């Protein structure tokens, strides 16, 4: 439908439609009635024409009857004894004419006048009468016929007749004349069904006598209204009016009832549906349907209510599902705590402008060496560990604090209205809770530790930095020797450099993908006491633009981006290439630093084992830190044992900077112990530390381990370590890390 | 079965045959009266040796009045010559009874004159004795004729239901009417008057006409009966009380032969019609014997 039609004929209410429909019916009724009445009028006209014909017939017949009657009357009058009496003796003619003859019954009651005439045609009357009773005083033979004439506005039959004294009609003794009221006489002769006698009149001139034949042509008349037609018409009209009244009443009633029973409930229904659409609807009670329920509307109501109920149920289910989905979407299925999505939503609210006015602390939790645990004990244990961590952290947090699992083994919480001190206490509580949790039930043999990074809104210019600072702090907390909890400060900024996207980061990524960008600088490790180079420690540098990136920069990026394994792989590849290229002097070897994360990785282990092809020509030493070894001792030991079996020498690096547990030394699969520089420098002192280190060295040496002293920077130190039984020494005094040339 | 009943049964077929044969015997005769009025009568010729019977009808009636016509038929069938005139009452060829409201100018005297005329006519037509049989007022008129100058051929007057016109009216009322009429006559008034007369409640007539009929009362009848120049036989119906129950006795007391037919009314209709005929025939036969 064209637009203009849609606008012109918009939705019309049922009440109005009903009204228009009923109006149409009424109009149809009017039209039908008009046609019907027109037909009746036509029938009436036909009847009128027939009636006129029949009326004329009646008139003609009546005139004939009139003539016969008049003749009979005159005959009787002529034969009447008293008529002859008057003609013979008119002494009392006046009485006879004026009274006797009129009351005798001989004359019809319609007689207006009677007159007797002698044989000469002269009236017997001595008095003249006027008006309707007037009769001519003298008649002639011309008068002896029935005539119709109009006199003084009245129509009369007049007949003059001879009177005989004998039955043989031989002796005429006079004449008689009678004047009869034309219309009255006709009416007595017969009953007219068609002719309206009241309308009958002569159209001839006054006093112009007409014979009956002539009179027929000069009689004007109207027909009686047909009683049957009139009755029929009246009946039809009455029936039509009654029908119209009934139809009208019926239509009004129908309109009333349609409005009452259908339109109003529909209107209420429509309003209710609108309310439903607007979300304000409820169930339709029975009160909406009106005084008399309509089955179809009741079905609609019931159906609507059913629909509404189902819709409500659906909404409830949907709401429940939504809630469930929300829960699923916002909760971590493994631990049941909030997940990253929930965190991001809360974080979005947190990062709106004005955050700096809030007192908010952001804590990031990370499980130390979780990958190793997963690899060592399997994902099932790993999941249990995560659940245990979540349970411990959740229990340590305050009521209302949300704990989020950010992914992997990283958790976070946002502490509102919390200062740094309180945040620290919460973090300590968390550490204690985790430490107190019995992870051994999951099959773990090592203690599980978490690192917590704390950042406070007072220290940030914008909320986005809050997360970054916490991240930085967390990584700082992961450093060996760290109290496992770090609060972000400005001093952490340099190392945070690695957190952000920087050219160094790009260089690291580039080097990972392209080992050619790695430069291995080798530092001599001499064998004591001879001082001959036993092997070189491979120290990685990255050529970046015109400068070299040193490990401090590289490792910060590695730690920040967790690229230890990938980077170690790249380094091993570089080393392999260097070994394959003959860069390492023959008869020597190299020591490779492997991170704690890498040592537990099968890939790194396999990569190292791949270097076994060079074992025939080189001494290959794997250096792992004391901290990484202890924290993942099972898994690391397994891999190290494989390497040792393959021919690799295992060195414990940075001994003394971490746990430095002698108990672990006995179980560690290491061949060499590298004393950390801090430990070696203690030998130059005069305090108990020197004594302890000296005795420790002796002890370890006595245990069969080879000792390597790092940080030899002077001859004296060299001599001292030699005296203590160190088998190897390394330091700037002996040689700086440098590139080897073929 | 009684003889009268037998005669009734015998007469009936005769009457029936007479009715059938009537048109063959009846003759309507017309005569111009001395007054110029034409009067008519029905004549039936009978046996020449039987007396002729002149039947006079009642007041303002005609010869076709059932009582008279049936008697005429019966007598004719019995072989009697009958003449049944219709007294003209001043109207030529009067054929119908004259209503009370008609203009009555006729008088008793004219009626009696007309009876005289017909007696004479009958005598000329059928020589021999004549018996007048009158009914009702016709009996009185016949008696008046018989008291006057009856024809020599008149042998008897048989008067059935001999009455006057009083009809037992209050004598003072009758006297007043008579007096009024006389006064009018005396004054020469010619206007029509209307008095009750006979069975007419309103008898429209000239005073003369009224007086001519009304003046004859019972004493007059009784007197006339004694003055009749011919034997008078009065037959009254036992149920006719127009003249009073004692009327037959009074007539007898006047020296008249009076017979009362028990149960008959003024008109001797029904079965008394036969009694009337029988008695008439009987009286006629007795008249023959006396002749």
C-alpha cells in the first residue's frame, strides 16, 4: 500500500469500525427500503390503473342497474293504486307528494322529488318547489327518458314516465316524474369496490340533461383507495418500520455489546500489550474481560497470560542463565574466583577519570615456577595448585575484596579504600596463607611460593599505570632474595623499562627469532692452580643498532615478557652455531647459563642434549642457579641427570646468593659449585663471613664438588681461592667476556 | 275420524284442484262505477241452480285477502257462482289493500253503494238468488246494504266476524274523535285528519271518510241486525275477541242466528278455513231449500 494510503487509512479502532459497519448496514437498509418502496409505488400505480378500469366498469354497471332500478321504481309507482288515486283525484296531492309517497316505501330513499303530471304533462302541484325538490311544471314527450343532470351543484337522475289506469297500458291517465340523488342512488344499488362515490361528479354543464350513454363520458371519478393495497402497503410500511426499528435497535445493541464485550476488552488488552512491550505488563486478570466473557477474547487472555507466564519464566530462566553465564563469563571455572573479564570490567570502572582521588591498591599475585610445576607434576596437579592458591588468597583477603585469576598462574585483587600499609599487610597475609597451604597433598614435594606486586593509586598519574606498576613490582618480587612482595616505587622504573615496549624489547624479540643477532661473549674460566683456560662461560649480548644490549637489559625484558625459554633456545642455537663454527678453541669448552624456567623445560633439555654432538670435542657445562634448582628441584634434577648422563657437566651457579642450603647440595645433580661473587668477596674480609665461606668451600670441596670462584678481580683473591681448594676461577682479573674469533 | 275431518280431507283435494284449475274459471271483470271509478271483481260462474255468492272483503282489503279468496275458491269449487269484488275505495282498479296512511276519501256509503252495484251486476249476470258473504267490516257493510234497499234477489247475508271499527277503544276517545270530525265537517274543513280507526293507528282521511266508518258502533250493528231485510247469519270465531267475548251473545240477544266456531280467529285461517267453507256451504244449502 502506498505510503500516503498508509497515512490516510491508519489503524482504526474496533468501536469505530463497528460503527462504520453498522452505519453501512443502516445505509444498505435505507437503500433497500427505498428500492422496495419504489417497487411498492409502482405496484400501487399498476393497481391504481386497474382500479380505475374496474371503477369505470363498476360505474357503467351501476348506471345500468340504475336505469333498471329506475324503470322498476317508475313501474311500481305507476302501478301503485295511490298514484292513480292522485291522478284521478288530486285534491290531496300535496299531502301525497310531500309526505305520503315519500313515506310509503314505493320510492327509493334517495328520491329528491316526485311529481305527477296530468295527461297534458302539467304538474298536479299547485305550489312550486325549489332546490333539489324542484320538478318541471310541465313535461313533454322529450322528457320521457332517463336523464342525468347537474342541478345546483348536485347530480340527479330524472325520469318521467307515463301512468296508465289499466294493466294493458291502454288508458294513460297522466305522467309521473321522479328525481333521484345520483350518487346516493348508485350507492344503494351496489357496493363499489373500486369507485370512490364521493368523488363522482358530472362534468357536464349545469342543467344539461345527459342520457346514460352520454353520462358515462361526462362522469369524473376517483378510485377508492384499494383497501388491500392500502392494507398491504400499511403492513409493508409497518413491517419495514418495525424491521428498521428492530434492525436499528439490534445494531445499537450490537454496537453496545461489541463495544462492551469486545472493543473495550480489546482496548484493555491492547493497553496491556503496550505495557508488556514497555516491560510493565503482568498477568491479565479476569476483570479485564468485561461483564460477559467472550470465548475468543478469553482464549486470547488465557493465551496471553500463558505467553506472559512463559515469557516471565523465560525471563527468569534467561536471567538465571544470564546470571549463570555472567558467572561463567566472570568466574574462572577452575578456581571459582573472578576471571579476567570480570577484572577488566571492574578495571574499566576503576580507570575512569578521578581515580587519583581514590585510595586504591592493586595487587598482582604470581605463582613462582608454575610452569615447571605443571610440567613436573602434570596439569591435574597444576590445576589443584591453582585452586589451592586461589583458596588461600581468597581466605586471606578481606570480605568484599574480589580475587581475579588473570590467566595462567597470575591472580590479582583491587583493594579499595586501602593505603599502602594496609595493602602490604594484606599481601603478607596472602603470602602466609599460601605458605601455610598444604600443597603436598597434591603430590608436590617442593614448597610453593607466590610473588606479589603492589601498586597504589597515589603513585600513579592514571589508572592504566597502576597495573603496570603492580606488574613491575611483581617481577621485582620474583627476584631471588626478594621477600616475595614488592611495592612499586620510582626506583623500580629502570627495570620497568623492560615492561614497556622499547627498542630493547624489540631487539630481544628480534634476537629470539634471529639468533644471528645474538653475540655470545665468552669469559675465561681457568683451571686452578695451573691457570689454564678450562672452558669459557657464554654470556649473551644482543647487537642492537650500534650498541650491545647486556644481560641486565636483556634479562629484565625476558622476565617482564617471560621469554626465558624462547631466549634460551635462541642462545643455545647461537652457541651451537658458535661451536659448529669452531669459534671455541679446541680442547676447551663452554658453560651455558640456563634459567630456572628453562631447566625444567623438556625442549631446552632436548636442545642441550642436541649439543651433545660437541661433547667429544668440547667440555659442556650447564650452569643453573641455585634458586631455580631448589625451587624446582625434582623436575630440574631429572633433566640435569639426563644431561649429566649425556656427558654434560652441571654447575650450580650463584651459590650463596639464594637458598645456599647444604642439604640440597647433597641431592642436587651438580658437579661444580660456583661461588657467587658476593661469597668470594667475603674471603677478602676479616669477619666471620670469611671464615664461614672458607670453611664452606673446604666442606664442599671435601664433598667432591668442584668449586668455581666468581668475581676474581685481583691476584690476591686468586691466590686465596686457590689456597682454599677452588678448582676454577673466573673474573675480570683473568679475562673479560669477549667475542671469540675463529 | 269425525265427519268434519273427513270433509276436510275431501275438500282439500278439491281445493287443490280448484287452485290448479282456477285460471280456467276465474274472470276478472271491470266495471265503471257511477262515480266514474273503475272497479274490478273476480267472477266465477257456477251451477245455475245454486245461488250466487257475493263476497265482500274487510276494511280496506281486496278480494285477494286470504279469508275471502279462499272462501271464494271453495265456493266456486263447490259449484257456486262467486263474485269477489275489490271495493274501489275511490281508486280505479284498486289492486292492493289501501294503507292506513293513504289518502282516504272514500266513505262507508260509497262502499255500500258499490256493494249495491255488484249485487245488481251479479243479478244481471246470473239471475237467481244472491247471498252476500261478508268478512270483518265487509260483514257490516253487507248488513248495512241488507238494511237499506237490498236487491230482491238477495236471500241471505252471512256475516263472518261481524265487527265495527272501534276495536274496543275508549268510548270517550271515540266520542271525542267523532265529535271532532263532525265539527270539522261542520266547519267545512277539507284538510286530512288522522285518527285511529280499526287496525289503523293513524287513519289519514277526510273527516267525512273517518266519520262514515267510525260512527257505526255495536249498538248500531245490533240495531241493523234486527233491521235486516234478509236473514242474517252471523258466524264468529271463538277466539275473535275484537268485539268482546259477549258479542256473540249480544247478537243472539238481538235475535240473530249466531254460530261460533270454536278456536277460530277473526280470519278463520288454518283449519278453520274449512269450517268457514263448510258453514257457508251449509248455509247456502239451507238458503236453497228455503227457496
